[in-house]
C-alpha cells in the first residue's frame, strides 16, 4: 500500500534496507581492517536481549530492540541518546505505545534523512508472521515524535517472515530501494530488494541471488553510497554453528554484488553474531552478540575502522 503523510502530498514521496578465518578478510578498499569489538556497556545493554541497532545520521541517537521487562511487549523499540559523538550513551528510553505493542517490535532502521523508521513487528493488521512497518516524524531531532506505523504492504511483506529492512536512496539515479530478509520462517531467509514506486508503494520484492545462500541470510545493512552491504548468516564458512557477520561490495551501484566474505575472527566469535548496522560515516559497525562477557543474553557491540589515504 502507498504511504501518505501531509508532508509527502504534492512534494513527491521521498521514502526513504568452525574454521579459522584471517582477520583481514572483508576489509573494504579505502579502509583499514575492523578493530576489536567493544561492548556498549551495561548502561545501554541489560540482562535481557538487546539487539538490532540503528544509529542516526549524526550518531547521537541509537535505536534498538530489547526484551527487558519494563517494556510494553515481548520486544520493544528503545532509544539511547548522547550530547556529542564521543560522549557515552545515555540510559535507554522506551519509544512508547505509539510504536510499541504487546507483541514484538524490533530491528529498527532509519532513513538517511531521519524522517523514517522501519522495523519488524508481529502486531495485528499485518500480512504474515512478521512484517516490516514504517513510521514517519516531522522533526528529525525528536526521538519521540513518531506517528502511527503503517504496514509496507504486499510488495515487501509476505505470508511468512519479512524483516531487517535497510533503506537506500540511490544518489546515482534510479528509484530508492528497500533491502530486507524474507523466508517461510525466521530460520530460512534470503536477501530481497524492493523498489519504491511512483505512487509511494514498494514493488514486489526480488531475490538477490548473489547475496543469498542455502542457509539463513538476514538483516542487510547498506552503506549510504550503496557500495558496501553487511548481513548476518550461518552459511558455510561461519565460525562454529552460530551466525557471523559478512560483507559484500561492488564498484558502482549499477554492478552486481560480490559474493559476501566473512568479517573474520577479529569481529566474529564462536557465539552468535548478528544484526549489523553500518554508521553514516562508514567507520563504525554496530551489531548484536551473545558472546561471553556481556551484560545479558544478547548485547550491543561496536567495531570501528579508519580511512586509508591513497599513496
């Protein structure tokens, strides 16, 4: 279905998707290897599951899903804020009952302009077991100004499991795209993409074969320039039996994606590593893991890299 807000009418709809592995595998051109991951701390993480993060363009707001007991349902969306980039993250605050229900709301994703919030939910009014929904806000600095969410419709959502959206606005031309995971169940997903239509709806989701495998592939996170995409998967080559973080690159937005490569032992563990989220500056990768040493079941972690100046 088309999404409509007063601000969109007449202005065009701008909607904004075990084997040993060397640590250098997956390094992108122009960047260093990823550093050792750091836990975001027990001020952000809890004794419950905290996962599926999304950072704002200015990197001052961190959205994520959590099963902590003080929410409205099984999983709620929360936000942690900070005053400046190097400041510690503040205590998470629940987004409230406009966004959250008694069911599951998790794995948020923000559009680059900050007006749109995509997330997963099994709330009533959906098409399948889990659908992708979207909410809009007028003030991009108001983390609690989100309007009533809208289901993205049958182009994106199916009778099964649809989740892990990443919105890409193609600055090189072409319609904006929504990348996401789809499968009959949460454990059997592939990577899909849907194109924004002139009427504001999303077109039929199309399988991206080069990013998908015979195993479980989920939560694509696309860099803002469309040249790098992260996902999590338990495909062949993953450590132990858990999920790992993988990355695919391409030279231009008109090229096919390269076969994903594992981010290696510097980032991945023999535990379950999932839900990557690449920051707007391309230098930080947030993700979730249940590796030892955390605060709860799943915690939020961050790994960083630096730009490499050409010789």
